[in-house]
C-alpha cells in the first residue's frame, strides 16, 4: 500500500523554514514548518504513520522520565521535552494531512479541558474567577466528577475499556473469583476502567490504588497494610525494588509472566470481578 504524498497545509510559506527566525518569539511555528518540510522532502519521515510512531513516543517519554528521576531538570530535560514535543507535532501533522485535526486543535482541546475541569479558577466561559476557599480535597473531587461526566458523555453506552482482555489474556481464562458486593465491585471497576489500558501493569496498579484511596472506592474489608517487617512490607523504595525483583524472579522460575498476571488481575477488577484477597496469602 503506497503512502499518500503529504501536502503543505500548515502555512503558505511552509517551504521556507528560514522565513521564521528562531529569535522572533514564534519557535513553535518554526518547528511546525520544519516538520512540514520533513514530511514533504524526507523519505524516512514521509513514511511514518501514527502506528509506527508509537514506539518512539513511548521511548521519548521514558527518556524524559529518566532525566527527571536523575535530577537533570535543566538543559537535559529541555532537550527531552523537545523530543516529546516533536512527537506531538508530528502526530498532529499526520492528522492534518488526512483532514482530521491540527496542532491548534490539540491545543484547543487541552485548553478547554483545563478550563472545564478547573471551576475553582475559571468560569465555564474561561474567564478568571478564583475561588479562594477551594481546598485540595474539593478540587480533586470536582476534577473526578467532571471527568466522570465527560467519560459518560463520550461512551454513549459503549462497554468499558477493561471489558475485553487482550488476546494473550483471553486465551487463558482466569479461575472463578470470589464475588464482591455489587456496589463495591462497580465502584472498583469504574476506578480501574478510568485508567489507560496500555499503561504498564505495575504503573496502572499503582494509579488504581491511588484513585481508590482518593475516591473512597476501596472494599470495606480491605486487608490490613503490612508493616515493614512483614514479607510484603518494605522500609523504603530500595527495599521495595528488591522485593519486586524477587517476586519477578520467582515468577519467571515458575514460568509465569508477572506483567500479564497483574494485567489480567486489573482486567478482572475492571470487569467487576475481584481475585483472592491478599489476606488469604498472608495466613
């Protein structure tokens, strides 16, 4: 299948990058023109699609994360954020070529979302109207409520993302799991399903725990937290890393896939099913 020849759609002068000097205060316009020129004249960039750009977006995101966690938050972070921005501009350019949306549309969407989800700062029309009495709890509750309303409006009755496991998981049906109280199961499923299904399982599990705590969706009989001296406790993140590595090592020794196992459990939660309690394994 031959790829469509990109057209110059961003600006009549997009064929002349030098028309926008780097020092004129519009570096984003210059970047867009560079990307336009690459799509027109670079055979490698011309063949790119949303699908084969995925690995680069993931890679650049993790490289940015590495700079932040290493404390290199000045020049190194500036460069890595530029790499992420390039991915965003390129994806927007691909969409623009097929007549879908452009970079301005991306900016407009996030701007509207931030205004809509921040009623403690903006009116619905986007005018500044700061609520000086808003606290963190009310802000988080409002954000979660508005986000849930948006998701309900977008889904239109569609099944939740977690309702269908990936192919590898579907090939290995899970054992029957003990039932949860209907209200608790639905609340827990809603929390899990609100997270991107393509997050790495461990990151998705951590965000699930955070949102359960924030939204109060934890089951009433949640197991007691282990202290640092218990087999499941860790005094600090170094010890936690060692513990997690030990779990992964033991799983591989038993020919088990820890990422898939955790992903399947999260899928069960999103479907309103809950696996065996941690407390069962601590006895």
